[in-house]
C-alpha cells in the first residue's frame, strides 16, 4: 500500500498554513509555504497569507 501526500503544514513552527507538497519551498530539508518562512523571517515579516500571524 502506498500513500500520496498532497498537502503539508508549513515547517515554520508559528505558521498555520498548509501548502501543496509539490509547491512547498524547500529549505533545510523541510517544506515551507513562503520564502519568508523558509528564510526564518530574517526581515521580521510574516508569510502574508490571510489569517496567519507568523513572524518566526
């Protein structure tokens, strides 16, 4: 039996976003919803997705 994962939670601990596995931005071997989350919020900005208040 095989399982196909289509959606994953952003690897940013504070983020509530879910992203398509094939669309995730990979960094440090983990999938993120945006470049901002993938760069660990170096500029202090959030991911800018509606309803998400993450800032790393």
